[in-house]
C-alpha cells in the first residue's frame, strides 16, 4: 500500500528532490526541513495522481466544445477520480470517517475543480471558454469566465495552488445540500477536520512568508488571495444552484459526477453518498 503523503518515498523518477524550494538563509528560517519535505511530498503525490491521469487519459478538459452539461462534466470524471486519489494520500484526510470524506469531496466539488484545472493547465482552454459560454446563461457564464481567469492568474506558482487545493478540501464550513448551518450535525468530527486544515493553513502561511521579502507583503498578498477565493466561492454557489435545477442533465452524468449533486428530495445525503462516491474512497 502506498505510504501517506508525509512519508512518500523518493524512489520514483517523478518525485521531486528535497531541494524543491531553493531557500535563502532567511527563507530557511521560516520553512523548516520538515515543511520543505512535506511540500516536496505534496507535489510528488499530485504528480503521481492528477498529473499522471492528465498525461495518460485526459490531456484537456473538456476534450472538445460541449453543448450539453452532462457531457461537459462527464469529461471531468477521470480527473475527479485522480483528485480523490490525491486527497486519500493526505493522512489527515484519510483518517476521517467515510461520511466526512464524502461530504468534504461533494461540498467542495466546484471550487476544487476550478483550482485543480488551473494547477493542471498552462493556459485556459478555448474549448472550456466556448463550452461555458454555451452551457450557462449570460450572467453565470460571464462570472465563470472571470472566475477561471482569476484562478489562472496564480498559475505562476503551482505550489501555492496545490496548497490551496488541500486547504479548501479540508474546510467544514460549507454545506451545499441542506439548510442546516450546524456543522456538527453534518460532519462526524468537525474538530478533526478543523485541526487537519490548520496544519496546511500554517504551511501555506509559512510558504507565503518565504516568498516575500517582508511580512507586510505576505499579508497584502494573502488578503488579495482570500478576496479572490471568496469571489470564486460565490460564483461556484451560483453555478451549483443553476445545475441543481437541471435534473435531466444530472441523471445523464457519470455515476461519480452524478453523486456530487442531489437529484431529488427523496435521495438523502447518505443514500447518494454511499452508492457512488464511496467506491472511490
């Protein structure tokens, strides 16, 4: 069995060396050797899952301009499978209950898709832009395009995006499927999720401090990053609300992608979760 992300062995040719970050003396005081190893292993795990899947099975998303929503999202199935495999290599994620893992994956489907695509792509696919323009109304499509462009503006730092992907995947403060705002009734272990997220928030902050010449500029960048993520999250909510109403399209989606959406009121969270998403966890 593959060892978890904090202990990934360095025998694979795709695993980056421990000097992934070329640190100055000042930076090395911020990023410890264990932090540097963790970042290296995060990148290695991402390469062996998400990047490997892109290279072998789905070099672009979508593969062509799509005219229906289900074919558009079905094109993402293999990438979603690899993203789930990536999350499973995060020990703090893997230690959570099956129910909590499923809820986290489903609640953050749209935003993790957006960040993942930016991390995988060197530029914005014209097929993606054309598909978004066709599939959504003018308001949503214009917001989505701005959202995609905004996240892609951070592609000069892939490590940052990979850290954001983990931080967002371990957020228990969002629930897409019920009006219940008490997270303790949605997740089995909110404290465990919060504790896990804190590890990677701290790592993200240390990484930012190491990239800027002073804390002032790190704080300034972090504030902009949070504003941008809030905008992306809002657009994701708009998009998901729109898709929730398209029952016919949802029913034509591949099982894994379909399990990201509540098909009807008769299908409660648990039933949907167990049937499809659980098979990949």
